[in-house]
């Protein structure tokens, strides 16, 4: 006999009235808009602490889908990949894109209309040009001392 697992049904607007610490794993994961921006390599200014995004993508990011190509096994390949949680978001908020749903909800702000949870489709993040789709270069194609030549020009 085949086993079926029940999918958790997401309640519309759960992010507006549920504290992050009380969100289920499914709700937490659903908050991600799939923009792929957090998977871009970044440079941090030693003096000012300012974070500059580059167009150089993590080796596992798919430039087309903007998804991690090995999400469940990613730490085998990229041990430094940060797992964002309700407990550590305050520590990481400074470098998150200002459009990131985790950042917005943490700040008590509303999600944008293009967020898949609002629009009902994952395409809108690409259609509204919020994602990194087709805008990245793979990190193995760029020398470490050339990263400054690949600063991300759009607002993050
Ligand atoms: S920046 Fe935020 S919303 Fe975008 S892919 Fe990363 S975690 Fe998801
Ligand atoms: S390992 Fe995957 S989730 Fe982590 S930064 Fe790279 S592409 Fe993104």
C-alpha cells in the first residue's frame, strides 16, 4: 500500500498575525519568495560594516530558477550556508535584502504584491524583476581578487 503524507494547508495571511517563533516549518519555508538574492556573494567593508552584494552567485545557485540546486544536501557542499531561523534573524537582518520576506516580516512590514504568498504564483518575483534570474555569474568563473568588479548595481 502506498503511503501518502498530508500537506499542511497554509492559511492566507499567517505571516501577519503569527509570531515568527510560532510558525511551522512549512510556513517558515513558504515565506521565502525565491528571489535568490541571499545566495549572491557579498563583500563587507571592514571599516564601515556596509555590505555590498555582487552578481557572483554561490556555486549551488541555479541562475535560471534562482533556486539552490542541492537545497537539502547543501551543507555538504557549502558548509557556510546560513540557515535562517526565528532565533537568529536579528543577527542576520543587516545583510538580508530589504525585499526579503523574512526581513519584512521581522520588521513588522507587509509583503509586496509580487510575493508568491500574495500573488498566488511563484512567477511574479521574476516578472517584477525582483529576483536574480539570468543576472548572475558562477563563482568558479571569477577570481577572488576580481569580486569588486562584479558589484550588484540594483537596490537590494
Ligand atoms: S532573500 Fe529572502 S526571500 Fe529571497 S531567496 Fe533569500 S531567503 Fe528567500
Ligand atoms: S548553498 Fe544553496 S541556499 Fe545556500 S547560499 Fe548556496 S545556493 Fe543559496
